[in-house]
C-alpha cells in the first residue's frame, strides 16, 4: 500500500471547489499505482468520511484533529509514500513520518518499482 501525499487544503483558502480539484490531482496517481500492482491510499479517502460521521466538515476545527492523525495511522500500514508536487504541511509531515519509519519516499510514479 502506497500513501499518495500532496496538497489538499493548502492554498485553497477553504474553497471546496479548489479542495476537490486537489483531491482529483491526488487521485490521478491512484490508477498508475494500482496498475503497477500496488494498493493506492489517500488519507482524505478515510478522513473525510470520519469527519462526516462526526457531523463535521473540512472547514470545521475538528478537521485538523482528524486529517493529520488519519494519515499518521495509515502510515502504520503503508509500504511507501508517493509525494506529489505542491506546498503541503500535511504531505511534508507524511514524508517525515515515513522517513522516521524507514519507508521509501518517491517523488515520481516512474521511480516506484512494480509489485511482484
């Protein structure tokens, strides 16, 4: 499983359309990873339903207590991180955690070996 990390909220000013566009950019990496034999994972795929079930949205103060911890918990189960371009405090945190745990961090899908 490879965590796809990149901008989601960063640079959007809380605009839902810009956040949706950022999520689509993250999701563009999902198929190439899957096709290469990996399971792609994006933290927001888990965090957004968790927020919704708590009666909160992405602009709610609870979001910071869910988004970052979700990615950190997911990294306990991931084999690597794919860091996509763009400023993102959360994605930078994902990279730091991955490196602390000895996980590979890739910056281009082409760098990722096919799964056997």
